[in-house]
C-alpha cells in the first residue's frame, strides 16, 4: 500500500474515482481560540497491490500537540477492490467531511490515518495567530 495523497482542505469529493480538492492548507490563522472550522475535510488517495484486496478498517484521528483528541476518531470499514487488470494496482479515495471542528488551542495539530491499526499517513494542521491583513485560511 502506498499513500499518494493525504491533505486537509476546505472541500473534498470523490466523483466516480476522480478526487476533487479545494482549498488545501496546513495553517489556519485566527485572532484567538477557540477556532471553528465550519467544514474541515481530510482527503486521502491510497494505492494497493492486488494481493492487498479485501476488507480493511481505516481510522482517522485528529489530535492536538499533546495527543488529545480534537474530535472522536472516525473508524470505518472499506473494501480494497481487485486490480482491474494483470500487473495493475487499485486506488481507494477517502474523503472525511468533518463539520464544525473546534480547535481549542494554538499550535500544531495532526490528522493521522491508520489502516487495520497501522499508521499510514499524517499531516499537520497549524493554528497560528492571524497576521493583520493576511488571509485567514
């Protein structure tokens, strides 16, 4: 299995195998905390060898710098399809639409993805004091 993409963004959707991402970011600027992101999305593109086909479980965790959960873990089953032809691989797109995520503290946070309990991807999300006149993420 290879993780080809793992990002935080403002919008993500999978349209018949085409992953659409809008507003990819790693930093949110805010004048103070708590910071509410109205529609945080986490998206992943995972590539599998044919021998990896079958039922799996994915788990997404969003934590602060101290490892405390920002929201309950998202744990769900997925099915890895067989590759479409010999010597091919299959792709699974994952889209987590997380409405109303509240970050209570400034600093580094992490979105972590595991497959059957094994970590496969991580991306930071920084909450920083806003710079006057700058875009607020």
